[in-house]
């Protein structure tokens, strides 16, 4: 229990033990003195009636004292029970109506006071200022180890093919969060690596309003741990939780972004080549959205990647298993099943719906604005949203935006943020961790909750979600946040985000959909307590919701206690590998609403079905899934899958779907990766499985059809199906 809980307990117990005891002692003493005085008086002077009067007074005083004590005790009990009910039981509201907005709201300051977790930079004008800015930005990069430092700890000479230094994963589970904001202007000669839990954001109306030029790399991400992970290659598989948005960059070496999940590039104009890899380091699960790339995109060994609303001026090369292109223009590659060679390529040139993530800007008067891009539909798509103008959004003054600043007090976080939501304001959450005493409830249409610098909401301990969007509330935008599980003390069905209510039919608004952009859920990892849990990470009861880059992760590795040794050091000496019974979560996402779209969805390691889709007319472009490492054969015997479409569903479309196995602890043989009804309205294209490592296997790709691995040599090779046609040979 946190300090707030202990303080409350002390306050409550003081009502019981109180300051009444001394007064009671004095009064009891007074009664004894009365007795002594009575006993010293001659008995013959006391009549029976006077004795009765005196004794009656004493009895009344004692009854009064007892009554006061009882009142105090009852008051304390009522307070304790009320406190427990508030902390442990869910709110018992129907959540089906929007309620009335608080009319007493006051405007927020604009510009707001920025906390230390937000750094605002202006363009350097002199060489001295350039050097000073580079030095300052280096403080927000990942720690480095030089080759000399590393090999001084060994007796081995440093190999000549090793780099001079490497960035490390030391901040992998840090609580530090940072947003680096850049005011409009030209930033010459600026090079810096973007660290864990750091977002780089330009504050211009267009990406070219903030431009990094005359630089070698600009903002970038290299592979990490090059001296310890497949040296000298390092890894891009752990370069999570970092982003660059709303800038233009023209580095001489090309823009390198060797990152995996939860590390998007958005609303960028890359005026050079874009390198989504670093040598032979592995990477997987990246997203590039709402961008222009003047040069060529090189995927390198990226296993799966999503490109959405991007103008590709010189096309793309390479890639490992699956590439998905949605709403792109220019030199978009042709579709390819990957049956014969190369990655599968899935293309949807005319998606029915496109919605971009909200962002903030700084105008010439020094005031902040919240910009909310408008949705576009099918052939009516506004190309200026994608093109060089980058227009098409609603502009909101920060007077109606609450800038949240985190507290260690869960109740304080809840009341401050909920008050703003109840006033109809939007929320922009500054970087940091926000434990919550109760769910943040969104009750009004078109409200925005936008996180900066990987702002992290920690779930209430009673099991209620971090965010609850009421039914029949269209147009809500939730973006740029992490949702983290807690150690639960309640017994209600739990989740991290809930949209709508069970039993309430809410089809949503097809002309004003709700949106989830860059929402990343985590069960375990950063907490020392491995009993964190939830039943479902995201529960969608309402319809017409647009998901744009979601990673729902049951941690396969967690932070070590001080002095604790890794349990699988051959896998990683830096973390504990999660084992059965730790960091429990049953299902990643359950979709029951109609017309839900997911573009870039990843679900990993849950202990039952990874994804359950029961709503009609669902659409998924890019799905990445990995079965849990720590389950036994009972997992397979219960017929759990990586992607399940409900048996009553008639229409569902999915493309670019990959499901991996890496059963570390037991020999698990799963029957199939994907399960869906056999119906003309259900289409799965470019689906595959991969046997990554260790034991067990996935025996078929979809509905019992498709090839399977048969030997160790099959590791890392995709087994494919496309439109119910499956390959008969490995990778081909």
C-alpha cells in the first residue's frame, strides 16, 4: 500500500483511538474521588434519597461517556468501510448517458507551466548554441558503453569489427519519461539518439516547420547492446517505447530508425533515405504513418512492418516476413503472397477510413494548440492530409486543455484529471507515471486524451480500467499513452481500457468514429511485484472505433530486484524471464462492437486466446502475435489460438497476420494459429506462422490448414496461407 493509504489508515485509526482517552481517565478519576469523598462522610448524614441522586448522576455520566465512545467508534467504522468501498469496489453507474457538463469550469493557462519532464527547445543561431544544444540533447539519449570500457573488464582483446561504442538497454524499465518539444525553425547540425520513453515532437503546423538539416543523423535510433547481443550486431528487438513526430529531417547518412513495437514515426517528412534497420540486428513490429519519404525506404531485416498514409517517392526494398501498406501513394510495391520468396506484401490503396493522431503546436504568440485531424472516408479522402500541406484538422485552444502533471498520490491524479474531463476539457498528459484511484471516465463526444513522452496510467487496484469511455459517446480520441497493470485487490472483471458497457448496444457513429492511436498496454515488466494482472487489456463493447498502432504486451521479461540474478542468463543477463503464474493476463483484446478497424495491432504472450473478435464487419491490417513462452501442454489442449473470430461472425477482413511460437519451458503443440468461421464474408490474406525457437510448434496456420515446422532447420522461416490457399513447402 502506498503512503496515501497509510496516511488515510492513520487518520481513520485516530478517530478510534483519538484524544478522548486522557479525558476519560480524568473523568473516571473524578468519579473515584467522588466515591472517596462519599466514603469519608458520616453515614448518618447521607439519606437514602441523596445517595440515589448521586448514584443516578454517576450512572448518567457513565452512560453518556459510553454513548460518545460508541458514536466515535461507529463513525470510524463508517469511514473505514466507505474508504474500502471506494478503493476496492467499482463505480456502480450505468455509464450509458453522457450526463451534464460542469458549467463552472475555468479556462486553463495558455501557455501552461511546463513540468521538468517536458523540454522546450528553440532553433540554435550560432555554432556555440549548436554545440550546447547537442550536449543538452545527449542527456536524453540511452547510456553508452565504449569498446575500451567494455573490454577493460575482460582479458580479451577488442575485435576490430566492433564499433567504438554502443547504446545500452539500461533504461529499459526506467520510470523516467521525457518529451522533447522543438519550436518551429531550422535546427542545423543536431544529432542525437532517441532513448526509451522519449518522444521527439515538432511544434509546427506542418512537419517542415521544424527541420533538422546539415546533420549526419538527426534524431535516430541505432541497435543497442552491440557488445553483448549477437556481437557486433546488437539488437533492435528491444528498442521499444520511443517516437518521432511532426518534423522534417535531411541527414547525410539517411534517417536510421532501427526500432520495434511502440516506437512509431509519425507525421514526418524524411528528405533522405529512411533506414529501418541497423546492420544485421533483428527488429520487428514497427509503424510509419502520415509521412513523406523523398528517398528510398530500406526495411533491412524488419520482420513485420506497417506503412500507412505514406507518400513513397522512391519505393522500398528488403524486409523479412510481412509488409503491409495501407493508403499509400507513389511507388507502392505490388502485392506478393511471399509463397515463393521474399516477404509477403499486403496492399490496401483505398481504405474506407483514415484517422490521424492528435498533436500539439506552438503559434507565433507563444500559445499552445491542440490539433485534431479530421477523419477521411473512402474515395472522399482528403489528399492534403497526407500530402505536403498536411492540412485538415480542427484547432483547439489550450484554454480548454488540461495539462496533467503526475503525482504519486493515486487519488490526487484521479480527481484532478477527472475534474477536467467532467468540465468537458481535453487532457494532455505530461510525461510521467500516474497511479489512479479510479477509472478516468470520458462522458462527452469528441474529447481527447493525449499523452506526451509515454505518459503512463497505472490501473486502479480494484480492477476497474484506467480509462472508461461511456457508451454512445462518439468521436473520442485516446492517443500516445501507456496503460499499465497493477497488483489487484478486487474481484471484479478487470481491464486496462474499456470502451462502452456490457449489455448496452452501441454501434457508434460511422461518421465520427472513436480512435485509439499509439496506445500501449503492459502487464508486468517495470514492476518488482510479479503479481500484477488483468483479465483483458482492452475491451471494446462499442462499435465504429478506429485503432491505429496498438501493442498489448504481457511481459515476457521483467526488471530484476537489486542483487537478483537472471533466471535464464543465456537468454539475457539483464532481466528475469517471466514464468508460469507471473504477470497474468487472459486475453489481449476482446472486440464486441460492430465496424471496428485495427491498423497495426500486436498482442503477445497472454495465457488464453490472444485476440477474440466477436463484432461484425471488423477490419485488421497488420497483426503481430506471439504465444506465451511459459505455458504447458494444457494451453494447447484448451485450444487457445493467436486470433479467434467468433463463431457467429459473418463478415471479417484481415491481412498481414503473423503468429509466432517460442515455447521455452514445455513442449507445447498448438493445433492452429488462427480460428474463424468458414464463411464467404470472412477473408484472411497473407497469414503465416513462424517457429522462432525452443520447443513445440504450431501445427497449422488457419483452421487446421497450412504447413508446420518439422525440424530445427525450420526455425525463423514463415509457413504461409493466402485466401485459404496454403504453401506446401517451407517458406514457399
